[in-house]
C-alpha cells in the first residue's frame, strides 16, 4: 500500500502539474533552480539575444544593370552580342545604429559606386539607401536610409576574453536571411589587413553574406562586425566594435570619416609569441603606407612598436596634427620616432 501510494503520488505529480517532487526530480523542460533563481542556459541566452536584436539586423541588397557580352563560338565571323541583365539580389548584412536610419556594414559589401543599394528589414520591408559613407582604411561603411528604427546596443570590445560565448546573425550565403550561428572567441589581436587595430577571431560560422552583420555577446550587445573568412575551417574574423564606435563618433560630429591616422598595418605580439621569438611584446609592423605619417617618421616593415602599448586606442584619442611619440624595437635596438598624425578623409 505504501509503495502504491508513493507511485500514485509521483504519477499524479507529473500528470497534474504538482510541484512536490520538483526539488527531488526536476522536470527536464524546466530551467534549473539555484537559490530560488533560474539559471540561464546557453539555449535560452541565444533565444533571448535573437529576440532582442533581430529587429536591428538587416540585409543589404544590390540593384544594378550589367552588360553581358555573348560570343558565338561556332561562327568566327559573327559580331558580338551585348545583353543587358538586371541584378537584384542580397549580398550582405548590416545592423542599425541610430533611430533615424544609420546602418553599419562592411565597405566591401557596398564597394560598387555605380550600383544602387537597398536595406531589407526583418519584416521584409525594403528601404532605398540614400547615402553611403565609406571608410578608406577600415572595412567599414555607413548607409543612410529613411525611417524610424530600433538601434542595436553596442558593447565594449576592450573587455573581451578568449573563450567568451558569441552569437553571429546575418544573411548567410547572400540567401538565408536572419541566420543565427554561435561559438566562442577563439583568438584576439589578429592583425590581418586592419590599420587601426586587430581582429576578433571566432569559430562561430561566418559565411559569405554574413559580412557586415553583428557579432554579439550573451547580453545582446554587438562587440564586432563580421568581415572575413579564413581559408581554414571554423575560423572567422570581426572588426572590434570599439573601432567602429570611434569612427561613428567622429562621423556624427563631422558627417564623414575624417580622422587622424598613422598609416600602418600590424599584428600584435603577445607575451607567449614574444618569448618564442626572443622579441619584445608590441605591434609588429606588417605594412607601412606610402607617404603616410609612419613612413615620414621613419617606421619600417619589421619594426615592433612597444610604446604606446595600444596603438589604435592612442590614435583614436589624438587630433589631426598631433605628434605621436613612438618607441620602436628594430634589430635588437630600441629607437624613438615622432610621427605627425595626418587627416584621412572618407570615400563617398
């Protein structure tokens, strides 16, 4: 009788929703409870972020007319035929950063100055792009569309940690809108082809078409702009949002990407890499722009800038015409240079 009563109570507990046994055998569908508080699972974190951010994530489309040359391979004396083909397709992603319709994307997404572009919102409503402001250094562009929108919240990329959970949203392969992928930050300080800093490396799937879309933390804040795919599997890159924030602040005050620049591309040498190569920590110079402030100051490829420690952040705080003191390691010697920061203007 005792056994039957216990079993009957357990069955009733599960069938009719009683919660007597929950603290002993929690239902699988429930969130775990610790100190009377729900513990947020990874699945729920992703769902919450997607619900929060999706209205601010957009697809970028292109509209243009192409001239196609047709040749008859079986008639040597025939004249070439030219056909006009209209192109109207999705090509990238972006996210809204202001109530009045400023959209961030990659410069390479809207590189064709002869084409017309449109922005497609989550509800499939299309908006014609009125203006495009292209950053000539970083792979960044700002599009202007007309309307009232919900802007995305921006985070702080200076506080990122390797192993941190991230979410990417975008139009995968230029076809599948609002595609969500997840992963972790698999590396920081990846200085590949970026003048004012180093990329965030992630194993979250980033496909062609994701370019320009947001890389988000678990709080739904954008911490990077998805921009590149490496040849290796599960390796993607994003521009840190702090670089974008500095450019946007300048854009909001001047209407263009006018700002000081040094003119170098570099890779960060961390402590581990420095020990392995018997060199100091710092910014290893991979490229020096022709006639740039860096070249005029005497900076060369192969130099390691050891001071200032954060080159990008230091430059972002300077003004055009300011002098930047640089301490450099070159061939075992410590040298000092002074670069006068110059203006670089936007490419409309």
